[in-house]
């Protein structure tokens, strides 16, 4: 929880996210963490292989060890998992911990719609910054920059990014 003004507490609430396109959103105990971990491994594979760091068991385990159903929203097209997001409330910002889109759904704008939903429905109403990290050199970095995030640093393995609600231009566009 974060204190926005005296007496007002806010928690990151992924249930407020509108499902993009013709997808349905699933949150909470209805989620299957093993299915999400599998999608994570599938989506991360190309970037981690390029970096010489792909270990599918480690990728799944790192997700499952920190799984929080209350911070997670999954998006389905029919019975198929199209993607999911994990947004955690930190003392002074929202932390976008995971955003993965199924490979057969990538490039169709689903990720951008989910990011826009987090920006508009979670960050802007509270004035909170969104922070995240992405593997250095991965396509994710370019994706987040197109969504208005600024690269704020790097440790040589991961790049840090940040988005502020005030980063809209005078026409209200992101970026």
C-alpha cells in the first residue's frame, strides 16, 4: 500500500484492468501459476538464448517462487492464454514485475494495450511512477520505450525503465 495523501491508502489492483480486444481477464485464485510459468519460459526463450542464459527450469522456478495471485492478471482468447501481467505495489511506485505475451499473439498490439491500461487505470489515477527491468539488448527494451518508458540505468544484465504519469505530451499522447 502507498499513501497518496493524508488518510488515503492505495494498493495496486490488477482487477481494475480492462481486457484488451476480445479477451477475458482472469485474476486471483482462478489463475494457474504453472500455465503462467510455462508462458514465461516460452516468451523469454529467444532473448535468454541470445544472451547465453536460458535455463527453462530456472525461468519457471523464479516465477513460481514469487507468484502473487493478487498482483497478477491473465488474458485469454477462448481457452488459450494470450498473455499476463504482474504489477506490484511498492512504497513509492508501481513495479511492473512481469509482462509476457504468447509468441503467437506478439506483434498484434496486445502488449501495448495492456501497458496503456496499466498506465491509464492504475498509475495515472494515483500519480504513481511505473518502474521495471528488462534484459539488456532484448526487444522488450524497445517495446517499453515505444510505450513512453525512459531507460534509467543498467547493471549490464538488465536495463531499468521508468514511466511517469506526467510523461504525456500536450495532446495527451504517450511518450
